[in-house]
């Protein structure tokens, strides 16, 4: 195995891992959007601040 073979294998590995990450992120975002949304889902910094004051 010479240097060009190793380079080819590394490039294939990078491409496959990049595609895997893109597909996983796409599936996770679709699953989050398709789930029953009760208005409470959001990012961690978008907390339900008014719920803290109800007690």
C-alpha cells in the first residue's frame, strides 16, 4: 500500500463519516418536528420562565 492508497482510504473515511453525521442530524431534526408539540419544546436557553413564577 503506497501513499496514494492511504490518501484514498482517508478521503473515503472522511466522506463516509461526514455523510453519516449529516444523515443523523437530518433524522433527528425530522423526528423532533414530527413529535407531538405541546409548546414546551425549545432550545435549552428558551426555558419556560413563566412556569417558574406560577408557584
